[in-house]
C-alpha cells in the first residue's frame, strides 16, 4: 500500500528525473504542460530517499498465475474462493499471485477493460483483492495498449466529447498499413459510426479492443493515475500487457518503437520515486533478441517474460533431445543487476511460437504443430507483412500437451509434465506456475466450443467441490501433480543457488537426451547441478562429466540420495530430474539474506 505525506521532493527534483525521458516522446510545450500534472498526481507519495531496491526478490519468490474465477463455489464470491484455495493448498508453496484482469470487461476474458479502476462485481470487490494481498504479493495487469469499445472513453470518442474524443487513432480506411506487425489476422482498422460520421480506428487485437493514442500526453497521464491506484491497492508487480505495440508511427512496424521504450522507462522512474519495491514486468511475446531489449540499460523493465522457454521446452520433450534448449540457453545473457527473467511454461494465453524463429527448422516446427493438433490443440494464426498467415500460438492445456511425444501418446504423461516444471523452476529467474499446471487441468473443449475462442481450451473454471474431491483422491492426476510440485517448490525455495540472479552455466554432455546446467549461489557457497532426462528412455550419466569438487559431499535434493563415488555411472529414469548439490538447505524459516546483491556489487 502507498503511504501519504507532504511532498518529500520538490517539483524541480521530480522533473529532473523524468524530463529527459519525456523529451523522447513529446514536444517541449507538451512536456511543460504534462509535468505539473504528473507532480500533482504523485507528490503525496514521493519518497525523499528512493534508492534502487535490489532486495525485491530471492530464491524464495514463486508466483501463481490465475484468473479470479479459476475456481468457483456456490457459497462465496470467486475471489474469496480463490483466497480459500490459496490458504488451504498453496500458503507455504507460492509467495505471489498474478490475478489476471479482474476489472469489468467486454471480451478477451478480461483484456478488453471497460473500467480500469473497478473490480468486476461478478468476482468480488477491492476488499477481496486486498485480502489476498495481505498474504501474497500481488501482480496486477496494466492493460495500457487498448481499452474496451464499451468504455466511457470510447463512448466519448463516438460522441465527440472530451476527454475520450482525443484518446484514439482514427485514419482513412485506405491508409497503407502493410508494414505494421500484427499478432492477429483481423483487420487493423475498424469502422465505427460516430457523431463526426464513419471513422476507422486502430485495433491491433480485435474490433472490441481499441488502441489508445499515446501521442496525446493526457493518455499517458491517465495510465500513471491507474498505476498509482494499483500500487495503492497493494500491487507489488505491475504487468504491462501487450506493451510492445504502445506507440504507433505510420511507415514503421509499430512495435518496439523508441517512444514505447521511453514511456516504459518513465513509468519505472515514477515508480522508483513512489515505491522502489514495486517491480515492473513487460509482456512482449516476440523473438528473444527483441524481448531482451525491454531491460533497457537497467532502467526499463525489472522483469521480462521468458517467452522462448515454453515452446522450446515443449519441443524438447516432444523430440526427447536438448539441442535447441542448449543453443537458446547459451545465447541468453545473465539478467542485469536489479533485473530478472520471469520463467513460465504455461499461462492464460497459448504457447507463443514467434520465439522459435531462427531456432526450429521448418520440418521440426511442423512436426510440433501437427503433434499438438493430434493432442487436441487449436492453432491461432497471425497475418504477416506479405499477407500470408503463419501459426502464432498453440492453444492447449500444457498437461494434455505433454501426454506423449512426436511418436504419439504414452504412459509417461505425469513424469514428463513434472520434468517440464522442474526444468522451469531450476532456471535463472523467478518461476511462475499457471494454476492449471499445478492442478493438471486437461483441455476444456466444452468451454472452447461454448465461447468460440481457441484460448478458452486452457481457461477452465473448476467447481470447488469437484476439485476438492479430486485433491483428496491420492490417485487422481490433480492430487499427484499438486503434491509433487508443491514438494519440489518448497525444496527449491530454500536453495541459494536458485536465487533469480545466481550464476548459470550450460553443461555440454555427450548425451543429447540429457539437459543439464550448473547454478551457483551469489556468495559461491552452494552449487546445484540441475540434470534432466528429456526422453522416455532411461539414460546413463557419468558423474565424471560434471567435474564435481571431490572435497565436497554431494546429494540429490529431490530424492535425498547421496553421491559418494564421483566417477560412477548414474542411471536416469525416463523424465527424471536431479538437483545435485554440495550444500543442501532445508529450513524454510531461514529467510535468505535479501541484501546479497547490494553487498556483492556494492550498489
């Protein structure tokens, strides 16, 4: 929650921190008008001392991604039901919760927002959200690129009324837009009847999601106000949805433009003065090099989604080999100090395929798509600049996606699935689990057919009584998966070598089925060799390949097995994971030192 006091820094100090950023977006006249408004909006919350907070995270941070109504009950509101589930099943497992857009909306399951400052009454109220925030660190979505066509702002646009009249982009219907990068195949310009006659407005995602015009500084001011409100309601992470498309300039690709980066940097600079403990995370489902640009020069996103991981890990488990994962991992620079990767394997969206560009050969790409279709997946397409279409994302429950390999279904679904999650939570960065991964939720074909939207296949809403029955049945997929993942997460949270910024090195073993890498704690006192058999066949690992220090004792954190002979051959069962360490930590009450980074880098 934000604290309120008299302005702790002067207007001059405030403007010195953001004027140079705004100058990359707006004219001097616009800036001179905007700055006093920004200061008045934020001055009661500004901190006199706002040193960068390098203790935002450690190995203890684990997030859950969920809709507010992913679990429903007849007895309580969805947000209250979610809170009960969290307290019952995940209180000692996850530390944070990303509640996907819980605002009034008109489409796209929340991402077409009607009112950014209200809670959807069908889910609950702000008190319900804040109650969850009293036990878990909350992530809110700032859906900053577009707004619902049913919003007050767009209704004002249609009636030629302020302020919404100037909040959108209207162009002639014959405007050349071939250069614009699209994540959809729908028309970019949508016709709308207004008080001024027929106009065509910019709609990157759908006709109901109308893009906002950041060329108008008042739009930027609106979203600073919204961001401040979210911080006031307890947000510790603010997720900038679809932020890569924020700035439009005809004749360009209209994605990742310099003005977009400047706006994000200004958001961060303001948050830094208001509450340095809040993390800004960008959602840009694009090839890896483009995604990495959102770290800026340690002055933009605190966290970026690791979008390459889901499709590459899925493909590795389909093919039973680690070569593309290794190539990708070796190309990944360590996150800058004060920044982190946000690792995930599934979310409310499908599995994005653009990050595989330049990594998967055409034949392998097609094999993955065909295999997923055979497992029940629906494929969303996007329109390319030449007018052709290509697969954009795979829509499927990850649990069902891992029911087999490229050779078809087999008996290893649960083991393969657990392996996928263990790889993810071992990597450099902060792990996030989609609720339907923790619950081994299958494809919801009925919901997809009911809504007519492919993404609904992975947006199931559990009946609480049905879910409770499955979780008390020790033989159900839901009970087995939740119990084992909870056990692994609790072990993982205690290991200093799994700090989001701890060292990571790719290991080059002679067996392509084994994916292995080395993590070392910031203080260099703990090593973990994270080893994973990605195939449905047993494989032998020669421990001598790992160069284990022979003066240390080594054990597997997962099985508890001791490794005394460091030259022995170890048999890895299908999809088995090993966390081989020289210094196990098992006391969750021993909270890691959050100032490790400040001490080491003397920042």
